[in-house]
């Protein structure tokens, strides 16, 4: 304070400083209160989000099959008009998951917005649970292809087959957090030589499957990628597949279940897949996942 000023002037200066302090108080409150309120709202929202249980695949009453979850909507291309009379293509991939091929196939399916069905082997799923979860969360159907994929063990008896199948269901349920639909594919298909050599075994297995609410699917078109000992040229497998599809469609077939594989031993499958999808789209075919109500495609 300037003590050289006259007393009245010093008093007036002091009063002005006090008035400025009183004006700053409301301004500080107006500035900080909204920040505090917004922070409180954000914190409350985060707490609510973190404590809200996440549910997926609601189970339909009286059914063991979950509804196709919301992620499947991401695979529905709004630019593709669906005709109820259109040919339906069911892409299926056996013997996975694998570290490279499965991820490559998932990328392609996402790019083209195509749903598919993955017949998963249990012991491989245990090694790559994150890929199984990603497949499921991307809107595809996880189906059962046995736990061991060991023909000798699986086809030792009807009881052995069911034990392997049900154990795989437990493994997949633990990975996914929900029970997958009871859709399966026999190792090597229902026409596996072990079953052709023992028709009574096949009938016993089929009876147990029906009792447990299972549906099995074979295929009526194949990528041809299970043949070992040769390496096809780019699009060689895909061209043969679409030729087979078109031939069947010409004969009146409207539901085509395609067999392919997502193992790292079959690296050419994802290379040919885009051409297959593009060809089918150009023909007006639509892609569907398998469900418990899909048309039966069974060899035996």
C-alpha cells in the first residue's frame, strides 16, 4: 500500500480492491461448477457401464439354439437386395481354428459382409480361444466338429462319438460364454469310411443325435482344398467350385452347402475365396449361416 497517499484516497483504493475480489468469486464458481458436474456424470456413466452385465445370444424359449446375435447385422450388406427365391449359399469351414488361415478368412468375410459357419475342433479351440471368440463376435456360427478329430477314437462306438461331441460342446461353451447351437459335422462327413463299413454304428449315432436335439450337415459343393500332395494355381479351386455351384443351380438346387477348410495347411483357401464370393454375388446368390432350421444336406 502506498502510505504516501492521503487517508481518504487509501480507503477508496482498499474498497475498490475488495469489490474486485467479490466480483471474482461468482466467476470462479461459474467456471468450475460445470466442470465438476460433467466429471461427475462421466464417472457415473463409466461405473454403470463397467458394472452392467453383457448378454449375448439370447436363448429362444424351448430351443437350445441362440438367436443370431447383433454382430450378424454387420455382415448384412445393405447394397445386396435379398430375393426370397434366391439360391442360398452356406459357406462352411472345417478343422479350425488356425493362427493364420482363420484370421485371413475372417477378414475376407468381413470385407464382403458374408456370414459363414465354422465347424470347430475342440483341442485346437483350446489352443486359440481368442480366434474362436473373434469368429463368434464377428457374427459367424460356431459349430461342432468333435473335440479330438481322431477317427479311430470318435468312431469306436456310438457312446464314444457322443462323449467326444458333448465334451467339445463344453469346451466351446467355456470359451464363448454361451452354448453354441447343436449343429455338427461328422469328421470326414456322414459317409466316412468307418461309418460306411458299419452302418449300424451310423444309425446308432444318428438316433442319439436326434434324441439330443442335434442337426448334422454334410455338403453338396466343395472347395477341393482337402486334397493333399499338390498345390493348386491361384483361383484353380475357386473356379472349379463356382462351376460346380452353377451346374447344380441349373439343375434346380437352391441350397448349396460349401465345404472348405480354415487350416494353415490349406493356405490357398483364403486366396480363392474372394473370387467365389464375387461370382456368387454377380449371380444373385445370397449367403447364409447354417441354423437348426436350415434345409438338410446329408449324405446318409
